[in-house]
C-alpha cells in the first residue's frame, strides 16, 4: 500500500458527483446508487482479463488498448507485462487499482452498515443484499490480490486519511483467505437466487467464487507455494479445501436450475471458408448471451455514447473491423489442441509450411491447407480463424463484406472462386491465426462500444472445477466425467474414452484439455499454470534451451525461458510488491524472489 499517492488514489475512487454523507445515505435508492458505482469501478479490474492469457502458452498479447490513468478505459491493465515470462514485475499499477476497488467496496459496506442501525424493518433485507453484493465484490478483489502477490495488507474499512495505512503491514494469506471466505459466505446468505437486475450477482456467484477460493487454497496447500516463504502448506488443509470446493460447486450445479448456453448443444456449423452459420459456442461470446444462466457473474457494458463500452473487438480483431488493433491473438500452437469430432481425440500434428512451397496449400496436415481443419471441435471455428476463413468486415458502423483472413497478406486484393476481395488487415499478427471468439459478426457498434457482458464466472468453468476438485479427492467420478462430457458436447465431440478416465492423472489431463479449449482467452490459463506448479512442465526446466513459438509458415517467432534461471521461474509464481509502495511504507516486506 502506498501512504501518499496510493491512498489519495484510493480516496479519489469516490465519485465527485456524490453528495456528502449528511445528505446522502438516507434511502435504499441511495445505497443502490452507491452499489452501482462500486460495480462500475470494480468492473475494469476484471473485464480485460483476456490480456492475462498472454501469461500462458496459447495466446499472444502484444500490447493493450488500455488508457493510462483512466480506470474505466482499462487503466489497471495499462503497461502490464503479458508475456509468458518476466511478467511478475509488471503489475504495480494493477496492485494500486485493486486497492481502489477494495476501498470502493468498503465505502458501500461501511455506509450501508450505518444505515442498518436505524433502518425500518422493511428495508433491512434489501440493505443486507446490497452489503452482500459489495462484500462479494470485495472478496473477488482480495482473491485476485492474494492469487498474484500472496500476503498483502488487508483493509476492512474505508481509508479516510493517509495515517490509516501509513505503517500497515502485510496480512498473512491464511487470514485473508478466511476473510474472503467470510465475504463470500455472507453474500451467499443474503443474496437472492437470481440477481436483482441484469449485471447484479445472485447466490450462485457467491457460491462459485467461494468454491474457486477453496480450490486455489487446496492447490497451494497440496502443491506448495515455496516463493511465498511465510506460507506453510498442509495436505490436511488441502483435503478439506478440495472437499469444500466440491460441495460449493455441487450446489451451484444442482440447486439453481442453471444450464449451459442453449442447453450445451453444439448447434450448426458452416462449411470451411464460410461463416454465415456459426456454432452456439461462438454466440456465447456475443451480446446474444447477455443474461444467460450460464453467465453466473458477468460485468455489463454500455454501447454508443455511454463511455462504458467493452473493447473486445478493438483488442481481438484487425483494421478491417472498424479500425481495430488486434492487441491479442491466438498462437500457432493452440490449433493442435482442438480434437477431432470423428474420434474425440487429437488429430495428427499440423505441419507448418511456407506458401511458396509447391503443394503447400493442399498437402496433408499442412497448417496452410484449409482442409486440415475439417472435422474439428466446433469451438475451433468459433474461436480462431485460419487461412481463408472469413468474418464480417465493418466500417463506419456499416457492414462491408466477408473479409478473408490470409496470413501475411494484409489488406491485399485476392481472387476467391472468381470473386475479388481484399484480405483481412491484421498487420500485427505473427502466428497465422486470429480470433473469432469475441468478434461481433454484425455491424452497428464501434470498436470501443461493445455491449457484451464479460463473464468472470461461467457454469462451464464450474463444471470443470468441480471435476478437478472431486478428482483430487477420490479420482474420476461418474458425475464429474458426465459434466466434462457436457462441456465437450458443445464442441460436438464424443464422450471421453475409457483411457481418459482410467486414473486421477489421466482424468486431470482431460480436465486441463477442456480448460484450455473452453476457457481460451478468458484469462484463466496463467492462474492455472501457477496454482498447478506447471510452468516448468510447459516451458521446460531452468537453464534449458527454452521453447520457440512458431507460425503456420514454420518461422520461429519468439523463444521463451531460454537459459532462464531458477530465480526467474520463481518470479513467475509470485508478483513483486510495488517498490514505490515499499518506499513510502518500510513495513511492507518484499516477496523473496524479488529481493
């Protein structure tokens, strides 16, 4: 925590348009208005988590559209390091903004608690619901803080003066975990089964986040967190936490009548090279899915002229789509993770080939042969585009034409079956694939005016976390296998074969596979790799040759973890406490890998 600039920033989170406490905080409407302000301030701490997928191996984040100093425009993500390595020192700004979120939630909690002291009996339930939502938001923020930095200062009330935090120390992670658990529990007890309005949380969100907190706690205790030297893992704690997580996820699944988007059915799919008919999974990431029961917790966004739009199109697509900038894109290596609908297993590995090579466009398994992508998991066509796949171009809020993607042929006229078109302008791409996921297929909104409610908790994720938790306790269970198969079914894949569920290890690999595909670009992979202690598994041990990321033409693009020391690996598992905060407060210790 900062003592001067940081605290001032925290205090500045209160909107200048709000009245003083003597004129405000009189009615339920006042409390609701303040809660909406908390949602609006905390939303930008989570709604661009797709950048964070750059910490994994399947997404490249080459930059961000976030505006420095503007929280609503993604300032918390500005200047973050979204590479697979070396990122632990790149989130000082997010640390500061997360504490802004804490203060904004505390602002609601403290004042509504004061209102409760004199509230009419008829108002009590609604005021407690408002506190429950604010505590859920506070719990989410603290969960993010401990997931990245471990021990952090815990602040339970509004910061009113620098002296309140000038000498604050880091609170042990076990204590914070307990406080976050209490926040989620209070929220679960007080919230309605369904949120009071679009974008507001209900009981399933509180339970799902409490389960996720326990799942992470179980992983840290089971697998260790040696970089957090104040933490002592316990296998007994792990077992208890896995069981608690499973129980919470089970209630989310069974007690609220929730279902996957469009019943989890795959829907229809167009032929290769066309996109008039797209699978249901694609529409899950468009405004069509806003308010769907699968979206257990999602942050709303406005449209034209609101200043509250999401910027997904700007971040995932190129110039042919309202001048978008393509700050994040799939890497070449993701394609081989999409399994075959015919077998339910992996296809032969793609072969990267230079298009100048004779026959490269028709060669068996060639990465630039469109036929190599036939009969794949429907989520592949829904999520990424390869050579000669098309998407709806847009300019000045009007549709142009179905723009074909052709790697390294950006904004170039070509002939496709006798029709002259200009290729998709994605000049920042260096993998051979671009996103279709999150990319609107209809015009009418600018690149920064999206109305999609970005999900931070989906039912499919709960299915997979339940399977992971129960598998850790007792191995593959029939109900967990069935849930994983439901997630697979939306990709039109057959059920898992017996060898995929024959052991804990085999079933975990199947769960991880589904997490990679189902949650691609939603900000989960980096957190999964850290809690599973899997970075070395993905990128090879310290002091090795590292791993190249290549493109569909076979060119080597980036190499990560080349001759990387053990200390540098440790710095990926825990983030740096911002030096500026420590300069202002000598009581803040530093995480060991950063000393």
